[in-house]
């Protein structure tokens, strides 16, 4: 893999992890390339084996709901390095301004990605529509923490927030509600959304919005802890060992905690944050060892391309269905309704179309990479 000079000094494994998370998001949620679902339908039809159902759609931990936490986690990983670099070039005041402006832009991008803002349908705008809004808030809070507190304090703050967030769910029930504190009908998170957001709350039943900001802040802070390791002064072998240790501790702690505090993605519970951050840390350790220590880079180029322009492809995939372009080649357009994929059964055809949509997205990102065009906010 030939690296552009602008990114030659980066820790490549971090970009690959970000790109891997983005690939999963694209393959399961946006952009018109549902590769995982169409592949399973092609292989199993509508009768998916239980293990496949668990991997794909388990409400606790699945491929689909581990991608967003991983994406958020990487925001924290790069935070100590990026802020330190900016502070060396500029004073705190300029860095604060940059952080605030970037947070506002990210939040607006999140609203745009929701698909209602540009249509001027303000009554249908959901204030917490996707991950960019959460990143904007958690990035803002965590940046101020990283800038103004020492490294040891980050461990204390992360641990304290994990416990405080648990206590909020455990000891503060929704007024007038006597049912399960994690019920999808009503809980403290849903109550806060109704009070703060009103009709602009989360559109999906059971999912909470405002209170989940705390969970995302925790997720970024856990990424910061991994960032201190990977951008620290120890040798690469030690970094790998430390990342593995941190990852194992977080996963085990999260699973043990889940016995009394369930792993719930829709509420971003503390146990969910620990388990997903632990998985992300373990995967980062593996990628760091293989790519940055051993030098096996070429295989990761596919994910790397998504990783270095993740915001660009995320916004594109939210605003456009890339099947419309891919189908021009493989089928589905008005000119040739079946095209190449028309020679196959429907389930196979849909999988081919999903692959084509993903290929279009990747080629656009590759073109931007070759032109050294990197969208930064």
C-alpha cells in the first residue's frame, strides 16, 4: 500500500479500525449496500440459523450495534494526539475555538444526515438522529477534559461517569412509572427526552437520546485511555500488550457488571460501553500488532480508504442510495431492469447489487484518496 505524504506518519491501524467500523455501518444501515443481510438471505433464505441471528441482530451485542460504539471509540483514541499537536502550534484559546466550531459543524451535519433539515421539514427533525450529533457533544466535553486535566484524571473521570450513569438508571425512576427501569415503554431516559426534546425525540421505540450523551462521552473517554497507550512513549510490543490487557479487563468487567446492569445498546448502558470499548481495544491491539508492528499493511487497504475519509462517506451514504449507480452496471435501472444480476435468483441478485453499491462508495473514496482530498471538520 502506497501512502500519501499527508498521512505517512499516522498510526495506520487506527485508520483501519475506523474504516472497519464504517464498513460495518455501510453494510448494515446506510448507503444502499446491505451486504450482510443480503448475503445471509442468499445463503439461508428467510430461515437464518440462530447463531447468525445472534451475530446479526442480538439486542445486546451484534455486528450492527458494535460498529457505532467502535466508531465513537476511535474519536477518543486520536484525541490526545490531535489536541497535543494543536496545542503545540496554537494557544489554548484557538484550540478551544476549533473544538467548539467543529462540534457545532458535526451536530449540523448530523441533522442534515437525518434527511429532514434540507427538506425544510423542521417539525420532523429529530435532534439526536445519528452518531454525528453524539460525537459532536462527546468530542466537545472530552476535548475540554483532555486539555485541562492530567492523564491520571482521565481514568478517574471515566470510572466515575460509568458509576454515576449506572446510579442514575438504578435510583432515579421516571416519575409516575413503577415498571422495569429499562422498559421500552417508559424509563428515566424516555422521560428526559419527552421533557427536553418533546416531539423531536428519538423516532425508534425504546431508544433514548439525551441521556445517551453520557454513554457516548464515556465511550470517547475509554478511547482516550487507549489513545494514551498507542501514542505513548513505550515500545510497540509493550503497547500491544497493554492494549490487550485493557481490552480484556473492559470486556470482563462489562460482562460481570451485566449480571446486575444489562448490556443495552438502546440506552448505551455502562456495561454496554465497557464491553464494546473492550472489543474495540482488542481489535485495535490486533490491528496495531499486525499492521504497525509487523508491517503487514496491504491487506488492510480496503478499510483504510474508508477510514481516512470516514465523515465524507458517512454523509454521502446518508444522503444518497448508491444502488442507483451500482445498478447501472449490475442491473436494476430502467434501461436494463435485470442486467448482469438478472441471470441469478432474486436473493443472489440483491447481494450482487449490494456489492456493487459498496464498490461505488469505495471507488469514490479511493479517487479522493488518490487526489489527496481528505474531508476534515
